């Protein structure tokens, strides 16, 4: 949106001021070389193309600058010192080894079957 705004303002300014490099009294100059005053090496259509590239580059640089300022204003946090420390000091019970598998069924909700030494209790599941 910023690039589009820059582009429109630049084109509107050129159309309003009508510089002699691009315009005659009542029309645009043609592209080419010559001393007759009806040709120019920088016609309006070439200006619009070059101005589009310049406005896009200016908007990109402006957006990068604004993003850099925004990143500098974000507060920095201290690093976590001991990430491996347990949440509570009380030791947690380890659940019995084992796993659940889905019992094949053709109808109804799927059922899970536990394979292991003994199924875990609700207390074990709360700590997992």
C-alpha cells in the first residue's frame, strides 16, 4: 500500500506540473532522439515504469526500517537458567511400562486394549 501511495503521488505530481522534458504544450513527447522538440529520451511512459520500481524500492526500505524499529522496542527476556529442573520437588511415580492399541471393530466406538504388566491408574495418568 505504501508503494502504491508513493507511485500515485509521483505520477500525479508529474501530470500536474507537466515538465518540458516529457510534455509539449498539449501532448506527450515521443520517445527518441532529435532536436525538433517532439522527441525525448525520457517520455512519460518510461517515467511511470521507472517510478514504479523506485516507489517499490522506497516502500520496501521504509518497511524494513519500521520493522527494525519495532524489533528494537520489544523487551528482551532473561534466558531460562535451569530448564531441566522439575516443576515440583516431590518425586513423581513412573507409570508401568506398556501401551494401548485399538481393538479392531466393524461397528461402534473404537475400544483400546492395554498391553503391559498392569494398566495405569488415574493417579498415574494425572502426572503424565
